[in-house]
C-alpha cells in the first residue's frame, strides 16, 4: 500500500468515526467501515490484474552502435475483463538502455491485443540476448502494486559504426613516400562495356546509365570488363591475453571498429572483402562484394570476442590460404605477437601488400602492464623490416579513431 494513500484512507475513516460520535449519526460508522473495506476489495481485484495475459517483444534484427531504435511490447488479454494501466519494464542487458526514461504503460481490453513502442539506445556493438520483462499492475484504487516476470526471448545485433579513416590506412603510406600500395583498382573499371547493373554506393556518377534508370525507376550504371580485381583480407587478433581495456575503450573495440571502417572503404571501391578472426575458423567469412556481404562482415564483427587461446600468427598462413598477388592484407592486432613479423615477411615476399594496425595497450584503461614503449618500437621495427606498413592506434578517449602511420623511428597521424 502506498504510504500517502494509506494515510488518506485511514485519516478519512478516523474523522468519520469522530463525526459519528459527536453527532450520534450511525450512518457515519457504516461509511467509515465501507471506506476501510475498499482497500481490501481493491487488493483482491488487483491480484487478478495479471491473470490471462500473454506478452511478446518485437525488436529490429540489427542497429548501429549509438543508434536509438524502437522496440515493441505486445500484450494479449485472454480474459474477458479489461486490464488497465500495466507498466512494462524490459530487463535490458548492459550496453542497451532505455531512451527517454519512461517505460510504456498500456491497457488492453478483454480478448484483445495491444502493441506499444518504447525507445532503446544501443551503446556498444555486440550480440544481445533479451530474456525477461516485468509487468506491474495497480489495483483499481492505485494503492497496491502487483508485479510478475514474463520470459520473452529476443535476439538483437548491434553493428560497429564505421568511421572515415580508411583512406589513410589503405593508401596513407603512399602519401608519405614509404611504398606504393596499388589497391585502387575497382570492379568493372576497364574500358570495354560489359552491360548494365544496379547502382552500388560509391559508383562514380559519370558511369550512370540514364536510359535504363528512367525505364526501370532504379539507378543503374554501365558495367565494364574487370581489368583488375581489388582484394582485401582483414585479419583480426582475438587472443584473450593480448587485449586490454574495458567497455568501449578497449583494444578489441578499437580494432573491431577499424575493421568495420576498412570494410566500408573497400566496399566503396567495389573490393572483394574477407574477414579472418583469430578464433574458431568457422567464424571466418568467405570473400565477397556488395552491401549484402558487407553486412555479413559487420554481423561477424558484432559477435566477435577475445576468446582465442593463442596468437593468430600460429595459424594465419593456413587460414589465409593462397592469396593472389596484389591482394591487400590488413592485420589488426595488439600485444607482443613475436611470430607475426615472420609471417608478414612470407606474405610480402609473395607480392602481397600488408598493412598492420597495432593497438597500443598501454594507452587503454588497465593497460599499464602492457608492452613498454621500447617493446612496441622494437615490434614496429620488425614489422617494417618485413616490408609491411604499420599504423598505431591509441585510446583517444572520445572514441574517434586516429591511426598514426609509423616509419621506423617516427610517427605521423
């Protein structure tokens, strides 16, 4: 019973009794008794408020990190009496929060269903499993509250949000005169026409085929024979002992976001993209192009965790398989993987372009015991000696990726 309502009922009954005693009116005693009985009757009615109810939750399949999306709770009343003013609270996992601060309140008539929205903000990429909601009902007088948990399982995927930094990673070394990374060839960039296809984000407007666009109502571009293929392979380190930090400020989160950004940039170049993680080979994606494959990459990046038992250099050549000359391999790593430079040398000697994005653990929370500056400098020197292009990633505290290109002995961002 809510305290202020309890005192209102008791105080009103007390004054009725006093009035009855002073005026000698027996009806007032009867009114006081009825008033005292109301909370108990209301309690009995409230006890049945959550009976014959079924609930379900509707969530979008996916969202972006930082996005606010609408969830829906659906209530179905199998009883004949209406259920009024039911408050629904979702048991959101960590990194999902209620946007707006107000949980939905609904009423549902007998034998009817009602669908009510509420807004949720995704604070971090990940694969989330939602299980329970708690529904609270009040008795007719609003004195007592009755709560019950309902199991309503749902799955929700939050993609890492790409950032526009990959022009630096994929061609930044060329700007600094370190080496040429010839990876700018795009699909269908030859000189011989090869038909018309639907427009893909990133296609130059000069290739727009306006006649077919006007006929079909969809944007179309002229396809040319493929003279060179752009192939990008992303290799993400997931060795659990290599990663440091917490929440969104961890080496893993920065590398995942970097991988998503590389994939987006490569997509805009009509590249073939492939993702390899350091853990279960079954999580590796095949090579592919286009938006559909981009979301395959994002889905795996949303789910990836630091759960591997060893550095990826132990099995990277086998997982990579045969790579065509001119392929660009982007290694996203952290920790002191002493076997990695030797593996990189095998790739570069075969004509493979290698870029290494190295997350400096010491800059992240809890990374005080990570590799020292001298160890990092030595590792970068070994990467350079393997003819690979290194970049350093440090915790920027604002979540913005600022990779710094490293020529052994100097750093530029």
